C-alpha cells in the first residue's frame, strides 16, 4: 500500500516537473528576437499597474499584459529603421494623461511604453504588416498563448 502511494506521488511530481518545463526558456514569459521578458517582470508589471491604476491585481488580465509587452518588443524590432526613438516614445507618453499615470510607477512604465510603441507600429503599418509580424522570432511560454499572426489574430491560446 505504501509503495502504491509513493509511486503515485512520484508520478504526480514527475508530471508537474514536465509541465513546468514546457516553456522554451524557464522563468521567461516571452522572448522577442532574443530580448526576454521574465515571469518576474510580468509579476512586477501586474503589481505596479494595479498600484498605478488604483485597482486590484485580479482586475488586470495577466495574459493581456504579456501580449502588450510582446507587441511592444515586436514594434521596436519592426520600427528599428523607421526613426522611432525612445525620445519620441517619451514625448508621446508625456502627452497622454493615462500613460503618465502608468509611468508614475516604475514597474508599470514598461507597459505604458509598450502601448505607445504599439501605437506607432499601427500608424506605420503597411500592406505587408502581416508578413512583417510573421517574420519576427517570438517564443512564448505556452501558459500565455502562442504567437501566431494571421489575418484574424496575432495570438492564439
């Protein structure tokens, strides 16, 4: 009887370890062209934005935060040669009250900046934007979905 329970515990532990190893980069939520966003950064963004926006952490969509941060990094890659600079991003943030509120907390600031980067990409997007998105190397922890840009969506579950 004890051996049966021990076997069940070992099997359950092994399954949990295997599931935890599903991420391409342990401790990483997403990697965009080699730039990583850690699980710790996601946790900090959730907590920082909850504080900055005066809401509960449960009111924030963790997957949505990962997606915004991912698109921010993708936007940086795609706009690298378009003259969009950190100074330009800072000017856009400074002219938006909600972004300023988010920037007030250092752990929420990356989310605000990512949203502005994404906005610049939306403005600059040409007819080949889908092809450009598909050309960016994005590796996501499966718990946050999958990078799969097509005509109907950018992320899938």
